């Protein structure tokens, strides 16, 4: 599975950028979730400013803590965005979230 970059989309549609929020080896720690969420917010804000249609955040399956935090922030702070789980076959069950930026 490729993480990061642009995914293939049907002709006539713009591709959505992928952002892999996984931590690198040795980055885990008490502030890991805070760092992942800061990256999430930064990348989403950049996508909004750039006029992108949406972005896919790869958070992995794990405990679901990061996925839940992302969904909570979207519901409270990004009400102009919609979201849903990304393709299970591509990212695993609940492994990524597609955020759609509404204009």
C-alpha cells in the first residue's frame, strides 16, 4: 500500500492528496497524538487554502484513538467539511478518513 502522494481517480476528476499520519520509528511518546493532530490540522488548513476538493488522511487501524480525535475535530472545528471512511480494500477497515472540503 502506498502512503503519501496522489491517488488515481477517474478521468475528469481531480485527484485527492493522501497524508500519512503514522509516526516514524522512535516518535511514539506521551505527546504523539498531539503531534499527529497538529499535522492533521496543518495539512487540512493547507488543503482548504489551496482550494483542494478534499484530502485523505491515513491514520491506520490501531486503537482508533487518532481516528476518533480527527472526527471530533472535524465535527467541532471544520463544519464546512464532510468526511467518511476511505476504501476498506485500499486502507484497511477504518484505516483512513476522506475529508471533503465544501465551498
